[in-house]
């Protein structure tokens, strides 16, 4: 290689590397039709399954620093388990969803590295608001950014009784004091 071209090639390589590192912050918006939370609650003789609908979701993510903010909001009143009587009890006695109509997660930091085009295993830290109170939570998330599309999948447990909600157990029917939550979200990626 010509000696006079070496500094130019080095400068070009440095420029490309700097541009790659200086990605602008991204906005991740959920597609409500593709974003949901399902629940699983162990009970005497059976397991209760249910789901909640997404209300809104918009996150700001800086790939260079790993900073994340925004919120994921679910409609607490949308919760269904397939049994009207059980759902009434869940909404009136446990969630009190008429009084606390939203379940919200507000991320404040992310541990791990997002690599474009492949699934990345991360831990997202933030505040989880349910039943009128906020609780610090760290959630393992598998996320993928691919062009203008993103997906995320997470599983975590909510200790609803220790967080101040009523245990709906009755004389011969006992339920777990922790509910397993599975989140799936996807949507569009935009940058400023």
C-alpha cells in the first residue's frame, strides 16, 4: 500500500468506527396488537391463566450508553382469566382495578449489550407500579433490534401479597402468593 494512503485509510476507519459508536438514541414504540402480558397463578388442583392488554408503550433507548427510559402501561381493568366470577374477585378484591386502572413499568437502566440483528440477553431495572404502589424490579429480558423493528420477551414474578394485595384464597381453595408474569412486546424503532 502507498505510504501516503495509510493515514487516509486509518482516518476513514476511525471515522466509520466513531459513527458506529455515536448512534442516536432510539424510540421504541409498541404495537398494541403484538404486546401483551400473560399471568400464571398456582392454585389448589389447578393453575389459573390470564392476560392483560397493553394500553401504551414508548421507550427511549441509547445504544451507546445503554440508558433507557419511558414506560410500558397495561390496562389493569382488561385482565381476564376465563371465569367471570374469578375475574370479578380479581378486579374488586385483589387488583382493585377501578381504583388503580393501570399497571406501569418505568425502566431506568439496562445491564447488558444490545447487538443489532441478534437476540440479546439483558437485565432491565426500573419501577413497577401496581395497586397504587411502586416497587423496584430487575427483569431478565431477551430483546432483538432488527432494522426498524424490535421484539422483547420477559418472564418475572410479582409477589402481590407482600406488595399489599389481598390473597384470594378461600376455605378449600388456596392460591400462591406470587404470580408469574410473561411479557411479549414488539413494535417500530425510530430515531430522531
